[in-house]
C-alpha cells in the first residue's frame, strides 16, 4: 500500500480533520440550551433581514466604487487630530452612533467582545472557544428582541437596528453557517 506523503495529501487530511473538529464542536454547542437559543435568535435575525431584503450599507462597498486601492488596513482615525471629532468617528465606526436603548448598546458591546474572541479562537483552531464566544451573545440578543422594535417608524433607527442584526448574523456565520442547521 502506498501512503500519500505529498504536501497536498497532508493538507487535505489536515483540512478534513479541521472540518470534522469544527462540526463536532458545533454539534455539541447546538445540543446545549445556549446553542439552541442562539440558533433560534440567528434564524429570527436572518428572517427579518431576508424579509426586509436588507443587505446593509452600500457606501464604498468595493474598491472600484471608492476610486482608491484598499489594503484592508486603513484606519480612518489616523488623520483626525481633533479629539471630539475622533470620538464621534469612532462611535459611528463601532455602530454605537445613535443607539438609544440599553439593549442596543449591550448587544454592540457583546458583539465587540464576541467577534474578537471568536476570531482569535478560530485562528488557534479552538472551535469550542469560538462556540463559547457565540454563547456570550445569547442574553444580549434575547434582550434586544424582547425590548427593541427593529422596524421603527424612524428610518435612522430602523436602519441602525437592521445593521445591528446583520452584524449579529455575520458574527455567528464567522464561526459556522447556522443557516444550514435544521431545527
């Protein structure tokens, strides 16, 4: 019997192993109360976004539309000298601008933490840690749905809240494609 010793064979075996470990971590997570509730919240958010046909802000969505090459490492605050203006731009960039309800603010803070923890965990191939980062979103997203009217008559609030749901959906999808999970 010949063993595949090529780097491609090793890479494929490693990729398959990684996919298997990720799937196992996801399965275990979905079987927990946090996982089940987060899946429900994910589907609710995804359904609202689909019903609204919401794709998010389209401002400068591609390098061609922007007219300048992008490296992905641009910091819009680098050239801002005025402290008050710098704070306002940072607030807008974080999605906190205009958040008027504590549940909106709490979800933003939770997403800030969960996104960075999930990314770091995925980098280390710690899929259990990535699922734990998602679990931290359960209470804030539940509170958001319980106390916030997404389709507010005020278009600025509605847009901000839809963008927040989109951010939640995308944060979850960063770890696993929850849209493919039945339940």
